[in-house]
């Protein structure tokens, strides 16, 4: 059994636009939700460094969006950044995002980064706040992906969904966040199943434990000391996932703090054994089958 060490906490040459992935996004366009700060901002910065020419970022805070636009365009003079104030849970706002794109031109890459997390026990939770995690993380991802797939209209594209390591475990006080991100993982698999034949790639990734983001600042106190990763690590991972060489990860979940060079060495096993997907672990001693169905005449 291979062990993938979670030993990267910052961007490194294998996934860096200043290293091996120089020019990896040359001439590309992308749409990043939640792009005004944190991981979304870092994604815009790293893709611009990799040669992207058109980046659309969305978010709910105009000041943050404008700041990111100015900084990215100053850092990479060859890129044009468009900002759109939008709540991804609103169908009208999502329509406005796609209306702001050049007519009929779907971005090469969509990154569903907008997300939120609540922290309370089930009994102590506020229902509206608990459900808001599902609204943003699941409905928002669905609405933006739906609009993107419609604009692709049968053409290839790339979708990268930001998930979390918590999506495949159970922790106290994280029921809304963990379950909503688990749903994102399954949604990722559904997109791959339904649209893979037309050349759409869809992957999910855990961005790492990042103290400086809003989610990091809202993390349970017992976890904050382990939040050692940078937004640039997540951004470099997204850049790697956007490349054709990462196609073996279509429909799968990876962690940004993994060494992607080591993961790539396992690609044959990952594909052959259908690894890094969400499944019930029946174990070797349990199987199930449907019985009692009417026979075909």
C-alpha cells in the first residue's frame, strides 16, 4: 500500500508557474468564484503568472474584488481581470456572471471556490446557518457548473471544485460543512460521468489548512494550530489539476498538501482501482444485491 505524505505547506516547483508549470495557462481564460481574497485571489494570481489572459472573479465584496483585480493586473500586465459582484446561491446573480463574459465564449477553466463553514453541534445549531453551508457549497457549485455546462454546449472544458479533507471523515460540530462538501465530491463524480465523453474534466481538491482565510479563522480552536498551509499551495494545485497531464484525476478528490509528483506516479493504480472517489466501505466480508425484482417477460 502506497503512503502519500502530506508534507507540502507552500507552493513548490512541480506545481508552480515559476517552476515546472511555467506557461501552463498560456492564452487561457478562467472563472473563479469567491475570487476576491484568500484561495480565490491566490488562484487568480498564480494562473496569471502561468500565462492566463482573461480571468473573471466573483464575490460579494466589491472592495476585495477591485483590490485583487488591481494587484493581479499589476503583477501580470498581460492579463485582463473582470470583477462581478455575485452571490452564487442566486440564479439571477449567476446569470449576471455569465452575461459578463465575452458573448458565447465559455472560459477554458471554471474554479468553484466560493464556500462557507459553520461550527456548532447539531442540537445547538441555527437551522438557517446550518443550511447556508449547503446553499453556498452545494447549490452554488451546482448553479455555476450548470451555467458553465450550458455555455460549453457540447465542447470540452475543465471544472475544479474546492472541497475539504473533512468531507471524508466525521468531526464534531462540523456536520453542515462536512456533509455539504461530501456532496460536492459526489457532484464532481456526477459531472465526470455525464460530461466526460464530451471532454469535460471535473476534479475536486482539499486546499489545505490555511489560517489566513475566513474559513481558517472560523475553524474550531482545536484545529487552528495545524493550519500551516498557504493559499499559494492551493492555487498551484489548481493549476496542476487544470493541465492535461492531470486528466487521470477526473472525477476524483486530491489533497493540496500531497506531493503531486508522487501522486502522478500512482496514476495507473488510481485509474485501475478507481481510487480517490467516495464509496461505502463494505469491507471484504459484506456484499449486497437486489432480490425480489419481477422477472422480465
